[in-house]
């Protein structure tokens, strides 16, 4: 079979190749020998250096699915902290399906993107009703909150189905390795996939992007597949999305070991039904607390002002000992923890 790209383990600059013409060719991206070597080196590296993450302790479909939903748009360090507690509260699929939505939202507080929690709850009930998780990516993708990437990740890791995954990390790794983008990335990911160890291979690709092939300062000396890389470094930096700044203020009323909270309306597009401190106007004296909080592309500068009464707000007094039973917004949870009263 004719080669379009050869490994360069010695680290010498690769010859220039017209990437567009290269990708239009029907040839494989790597020769058979190089493909075997690529898979072997990547998996050997993963076996030796993979992070010990709590959801990797077993291949239980419930654990794999739960971790993948949590990891959507949430930092690994946050999920490492919250995953065990969520699992303690809902140790299996049936327990999660039987819970009230408010319980699930309360346990999810701090992870953000609460639509994921609603979809998680809906999926749990649907899967229990149909007798268990489907095994293929196509069937998994039909469940609430599961897209192409998540379906492939669950199918490959939990059920050893030979389907490739492409998340932001994998897209960056393959983009640098072969100078490709867009739909080409999925095609190449499928071609490279180790069909006998699809789950490990997919995790290895994601691990490589998360720990070695970093966005700004890739650790090329530690890369197990550096010999095949056509970029040899960070490459062109993509323009980041513009961040916005917003100033908001909250009222902090506490009496008899209870705090006054209000519930966001069900019509709200952001965090409907969640509980939070009542908002107020900035500049109401000296704040008790200042902090920053980020949601997607907005940086919030938050001031919290003391108050003696509810001041006519429609809400309720909640005992501090019971406050974490409510589905709190992430910001409210952060304020309560910063206050050291819960």
C-alpha cells in the first residue's frame, strides 16, 4: 500500500506535503507498519502514565456514563471532587431514576450546566424502563443529553465497541499530528482506532491532549507519538472567544441559623428552578464579601451585602444545616462555602 505519511522517530523535520491534496487521497493516513507502531506506542504510554481517576476503577456502564456527562464542559479536577459524592448519593441507576429531580439538581450543584442534570435524570428513568443501557453508539445517541462524542465514548469504554471519539483534546492532537481539521478529524480518528482496545485507545488519545499536547505549551519531549507529528509545537493559536464582564450584588440575610433564599422561575433560560440569594443593587455600603465567578464566557464580579430582613422578597428561610438539600446555583453554593457557615 502506498504511503502518504511516514513516521519520523528521529525527530527530523518532516517533508512538506500538500495537506489538502493529501486528505483527498483514498490512501490511508499511515502505512500498516506505522499504524501498528502508532497504536502500540500510544497504548504503552497510556498503560504506564494514565491518571488514576475514580471513574476508571471499573467499566460499569453507569459509572462510565455518569463521568462522561459530568466531564462535558467541566474541568477534570472539579469532577474528581464531585463524582464520589454524587455516586454515594445515587450508587446505581435505579436509585438515580427513583429520585426526585430536585434531589438530583441539589447533588449536581457546583458542576454547572444544569441541563445536563435534567437530561441525566431523564436518561436514568428511560434506561431503567427499557431494562438497561443500549450497547451501540447509535442507540446511545438517541438518549437525552448524549451526543456523538459521548455516545462513542460510552460505547467504546463500557462495551468495547469499535467507535472513535473526537473531543477538544483529540481534535487538537490530530490537528497537530496530521495538519487536519473539521470532518477530516473524525475520519482519521476512526482510521487510527485500535479495534481490540477501543476504550483504552480513545482514553489514551484524550489523555494525550489533556496532559501532553496542551493548547499553549505542548510537552513535545514527553509525547509518545512525536515522531509522526507534522507541527512540532503549538502551531497557530486560535483566537479565543471574547469574554464579558458583569457586576452583580446579592443580599445576605441570616437569622436563627437560617439563610433567606429565593427560587429562580421555571421560565428562566439559565438555571430554572434553582435556589439563590436574592439580588440587590450594587453600592449598598461596604460588602461583606467579594468574589469572582465565571459562567461560559462571562466573568462575574460579585459583591455580597449584609441584610437583617428578607426585605419583601418572595422566598423562604432555610436552615443552614439543610441548605445543601436544595438545588443551589453554583454561585450561591460558592458564597455559602466562602462564608464558612455551611
